[in-house]
C-alpha cells in the first residue's frame, strides 16, 4: 500500500507522455490551455488600472428627483 508497482508507474509515465510530450494533438491542446490561462491572468492584472470617472448627473435629472 505504501509504494506503487511497476504497472502503476508505467501507466503514470504513459499518461504524462501523452499530455505533455511529443507533437501530438493533446500536447498542443495543453499548450493552448496554458496560453488561455496566461491571457486570463493578464486580463485580471489589466482590471487593476483606474477607470474613467463616471459622468455627472445632468440638470434634468436633478429636477426630477
């Protein structure tokens, strides 16, 4: 129970090779996911910039209230 058998390690290595290795479609997909995460983080960092001031109320809105 404490350690994995040889078959467990072979399966883990095969899955890692499929996901991250070679020029396969899965590795390209993982690269696209990484680019998406990177652009998402960049988008969150851009939201920290100060926003423009909201427009002031017009005089017509003041008369209604």
